[in-house]
């Protein structure tokens, strides 16, 4: 018995050394990969730092010397210009938070329930619905057809419903959910719950969802990023400024600045002086900072679940 243990230990040691021989990285290769990753990280971080620097730089200095990674003359006129209308900013921020929260919750509910249904092969129509969901990924009705349906049939014009209801369930997210449930939820758990008399809703909410936190984080981040950064839908469907989201309102400010600077020749003296004092470049970058920073701060709290859910559900069946 002792000899067998010794043989197993020796065999394990030989296999470990054999594997280590082919998996170890040479020092020069390791340095090269670290340098390559540093370049990739710098290419992502430096533009963000440049945007922040421009947003707090003096407009006259930008006009004379161009962009600089380190601001030589600090000025907060861009942020002061944006926050001059505080009530509009707060109202649009409330709309953005409301739309993002409601749309994310609705997207998680619809995609996970649909993905669970498609993951049950005993369901007779799972192939039919799989093809029904796959076709919109390849063929689309276009913007005109979507606008006509959303305004004439659903009557979503000038309502917040248009911002999160039509795109609440994405096909790609449903595929991720289906694959996750098939890979991580054993059929024995579902069958045993059925034998105990549990309904499908009980199985889903009390057995499936508690073990699906990585999936929920993945779908939630996909949905929240898309809803938070959406500025085109409010401009297309919403005409009331009190229903604008933060992105739409800031984009409106940006357009107002551009229109004012483009029409200097037909403007009066007071308008000309005001336009010359406007922080045009700084305001553009300040808008980017105000839009990107809040949603970026949320990502680190869900990063662990996000990476796990994305890698598990990335292989489509």
C-alpha cells in the first residue's frame, strides 16, 4: 500500500514537472507581454485623462496652445455653464436613473425567463421560439417601421416608456441566459422540485435565480450601459424637454453651443460677446465626463460577477 502511494506521488510529481515545462513563460516573453498590456492600458487611460484635462482647462489657452494632458490654466467655466440650469439637470438626471433602473429590471426579468424557457428541451416549442428570436438578429424592419409602430400602434410618443420597453429583451442576452441555465442548472434539481409539487415560477425564482448572480450581473450591466448612454431615442421620440434624459439634455446643450457659434455673423453684439466667452471645447469634454463617469463607477462593484457570467454564457449551443 505504501509503495503504491509512493508510485502515485512520483507519477504526480513527474506529470507536474512535465506540465510546468510546457506552461512556463520565459522571462523575455513575460516582459514583452507586460509591456504589451501596458501599452493597451495606456491607450485606454490616456484619452480619458485628456478629456478630463480639457474639461477643466481655460478656453483661451486651448485656442492658443491646443490640447494638453496636464492643464496649464485650470478653469471650471465648462461645468459652471452646464450647471447654470440646475433644475433641468436634476430633472433629466432623475429621468435617466428612473429609465435605467426600470429598464434594467425589466430586461433582467424578460431575458432570464425567456432564456430559462428555451433551456428546457422538454418544452415542445423551444426550437420554434429559438428561431423566432434568431431571425431579428439577422433581419430588421428598419427605423421607419419601428417609428411607425412605436408611435401609431403603441402610442409611446412623448413618454418614458419608449426609452426602455421596446428594447427590453435582447436576443443575444437571451442566448447567454439559455446557455448559462443549460450549463449550470442540473436537470435533477428541476425534476426533484417538480416531484415535490413546485410550479415553474417557484422553481425559477427560488431555485434558479439564487444561483444565477453572475448571469444577472452580466445582463444588468449590458442593459444599464445601453440605457444610460442612449441619447438618440429621446431625440427621436420625445419632444418635451421635461422628459429628456441626462444624455439628451447635455447633447441639446452641445447643439445649442454649436448653433450659436455657427451663426455669429447674424447675431447681435451681445450674442457675439457671449459666444466668444462660451467654453466650447471644455463644455464638450465636460459633457462626456458627466455622462461617462457615473456609469463607470458602477462597473467595479459588479466586475467579478460580470466576468464569470460572460465567460460561462459566451459559448452558444
